[in-house]
């Protein structure tokens, strides 16, 4: 759970106890860079990526034991390879297929770009559906659901106890899944208007434009979160909410207990910070 100045993580340790880890957020969240539209999305997302990597590693280390820590070069190499594979599957491969169709079937640039976008969107949704069938990932998605339920309960003024939080919605408008879908859809729209180009240039543009599109997607999600009562925004956000059904599962009461522990710890640190900050 991330706040304005702190982040808190709760884990169910192998002995059944809840382990809490807290960390002060980087000063970049309060810097001038975090206030510049479009650029702030890239800055905050990059820092959040590093934050997520560290906490995922800590979570894994708690489960495996101190003697089996995941850290150092092995961690960064595996993360780097994973990132490259992700870019390759979701951006480079669809662009290459679109180029082949344009060249061998003599489609127009618009047609091949739209096909590329359709493939990218289909692969993205199929990937989420497929990994969600894995028992380990399904459990992760259940904790994702616990996170959403806890935040929804808090924002609705519901008492933060597992039995009551369980009645809250699994879906939340400020979700990373929404950002990813927006990024993919934006790529479909923007790349559709690119003209004919050599295969190498086509692949390079897909990679280079990822941070640009990410900045736009961040601003779009941020804007929608502030206008949820607008009926048009309520309609536009439906695809994002629908996709969250692939990345969330109903959590059990034990998972909700872990999520609530993280959130309460975060609130305590944020409240103390507000009282001590001039």
C-alpha cells in the first residue's frame, strides 16, 4: 500500500504470522518533476517500478527464508530479461507481423497498423487470462482483489475488519490494470496513423514511443479518477473495470487480514508524518 510519504507491505509468513515492512518514499514524489504533466507519469512510474521490484523481492525472501535471498546481479538480470521479453511480445512481435502482412499481402499501412494493434490487444488480454489460470498467479490476483476491497471499504467509510471489507467491490478505477489497457489502446490509435516505413524503423518507433504513450496514459487515468461522477467518464472507464475482472479474484478472510494490516500501518505512518511535518 502506497501513500504520499510512505509505503507499507504486509506478508503472511510461513509461520502464519503477518510480517510488516515499511519504507519512506523517495523525495521524487514531492519534487518539481512530479508536478510536470506527462513527464511526471514517466518519473513516478519508473520509481514505482523500482519500488515494486524491491518489495516483490522482499516478499519472496520472507517466503523462502533468509538463506535463500533473491538479490544482486541475479535479480537485476532476471528483471531486465523479463522487461525485454515483455516489450518483445507486446510491441515488437505485433509490429513485425503487421509489417509482414503489409509487405506480402499488400495491405495499406493503415490496415497493417490496425492489424498490429488488434494483435497487441488480443495478446495482452489472452496473456492476462492465461496467467490467471496458474494457481500461483490466481493467488496473487486474490491479494490484488483484497487490496481493492480494502481501499474501497476505506473510501466508503466502512470499518476495516475482514468480514465487512469482504462486502466491498473487487474493482477500483485507480488500478494498474487500467493503466496497462489504456497504454495498449493508445498504441493502437497512435500507430494506426503512422505511414509506410521500413521494418527496422517500424520496430524502433514502437519501442521509442512506449514512454511517450505511458506519459499520456498516466494523465488520462489521473484525469478520469478526478471525474468519476461525470456520466461520460463513467462510460469510458467501463472497459478498464471489465479488464480488472481478469486480474482480481475473491480473497479469503486471511488475505483481507493481510491487506488491512498493510493499509492500517500505512495510515499510522501517514498520520504521524502529518503531525510532525511543519
